[in-house]
C-alpha cells in the first residue's frame, strides 16, 4: 500500500510540473506581439501592413517560419510556409491524432471560422484569407515545397505522391494564403 | 509522506516552476523545447 502511495505521489509530481509549465508559458505568451516557439501569442501589432500588388510568394522559398494570426481569435503562432506557382500556403500536420489536433487546433479554427488571417514576415504584415485545399494538382507544388524545405531537400515523384496522399487523406491540412477579396 | 506535506510539496514545486519560467533566462525556452519534442513524438 505504501509503495502504491509513493508511486502515485511521484506520478502526480511528474504530471504536475509539465502542466504548470504549459499553463505558465501559455499565459505568459498570450498577449505578446507574436508567438513563441511552441505557444500562441496575441495579435500581431508591429510591422508595416503590406498595401499594393499581390507579392510573388517565391520569396518565401528561403524563409523557414512565419508568424500567423487568426483574426477570429486574435492569437498567433509560428508556422512553416510553402510556395508554389507564385502562391503561398501553410500546412498543419498530425491532424488525425489526438495530440495533433490539440496542438494544431488553429487549423480547425481556421477551417470552421472566417479564415481571416494576418501573416507577418520580418517587419511586414499581410492580410490574408485562409482557404483549405483538399485535393487537386495544385497540391503537387505544395508537396514539392514541403519536401524541398522541410524534409531533407530531395524532391521525387514518389515523395510528392506520398505527401499528396497525406494531404488528401486529411492527415495534413493545407491552406492557401489567398488575398482578401 | 502525509497528504498535507505532499500538497505543500506540490505547491512549492508549482511555484518554483512558474517563477523560474517567468524570471530565469533560458528556462522558458528549455521547457518549450521539451514540450515540442514530446509533441513531435506523440502527435505522430
């Protein structure tokens, strides 16, 4: 009985510390001008708002992460960015696992909400409309971009087909960062 | 350990964790890296 009590007490402490850490980090970041590595921040305030012609998003080819704010919730997160055919896209993986959906809840929010977003790259903010792309040949370019930037850089037809299959099965969600109409 | 002492230990550790994250440089980043590592493994 004593051994069980000690085990349960130790288990409680092992769960308590990560829970306190997560709660503290979440609260600490919630109102910041931008996210931290793992926790959402608040509304993106600093940076000039881009006004003018639609950019050619190929310039994001060398950029690893961008900051994305969902207007509905006013929360922002750090996210990978892909470009294909001059357009920009973002991906959310692990969408079929419990932890994945918990971690990537923003994607559910974007899909079910208005999809209005603000993207910040460096010191420039871009007003965007997130549009989920479920299927289609457009995904080949996005898959190639994912492979090139985040999966070792080797782009093969098999690799593209595998990533596209993940997207079309719903395991990875892709959103186009379209201009607001 | 009595329940009272255990709860005091929990409270102390919680406070120490929160304060170190808020005030000690690098601790927040360490916890974030650990949490990200956990998510990358278990979200799969």
